[in-house]
C-alpha cells in the first residue's frame, strides 16, 4: 500500500460524499446520514479545511477524516472517520487520526471530542467526557461521548454540557 494523506479539495467533495455513503453502509453503527453531515459541516463556520483529510492508495480514495470546531474554545469534533471496507484493519484510520491530531496541535487546538466506540477510540487516548466534567445533553450512554486532550491539562478549568 502506498498511503498518501492530504487535505481534501473542493473538486473531491462529490466523490467523498459517495465514498462516505458507501463506506457507512458496511459500518457497525450508522444512521445513514454521515455523508450529509459532512456537507453540513463544510458550509458551517466550524469547518476547517486544513483538518479535513483524505487518504489515498494509488490515487484511489480509501479514507476520510474531518475535525471541526465544537462546543468550547479550542475543542474540535472528530466526525466522521471513514475507511473503505477493503482497507479496514490495516492502520489507515489510525494514520488519519494521528495526522489530523498532529495538524490540530500545530494549529493550537486543545482537545477533541468524538461520539464513538470506546474500544476503538481509547487507543488514541480518548476518555469519557464525564471524566473531564463535561456531560452530554443527548440520551447517549456516557461511555460513547469521549474526549482526548491534545494539550495536557487543557480541560482542567472546563466543565459544562455538549450536545450532538
């Protein structure tokens, strides 16, 4: 595999839309609107083009990740992380998350929140948001609402509620 990770480009938006739709058809958890959520985020003031990345192998789209501004100053939302079925369990998602976090740190963002599987996201240091004094207003089990600090102690003086 020749993995290349780069920022998404406007000319790729339609291809990414279909890619996300197709990839989430085989996901363990999906509400079927992930591709529409990405389009909604892109037209919001929370969109950060430098933190919307694609992964390719031999010029074929195999992965996508997006970090957008969320809730508290310095906090980002990771949503969604998408990897093509044939490339899952090969480190593509991990490399996308690592690159996105590296870029976010360089841009002085302090934390990232995700709504996802604790077993998967725990490997990146995510912990339940309640550990940081942050609760969720939605009726989502607390173990799935997770946060990781990109800068140690970034959430020491933060508490409140978030909503998805």
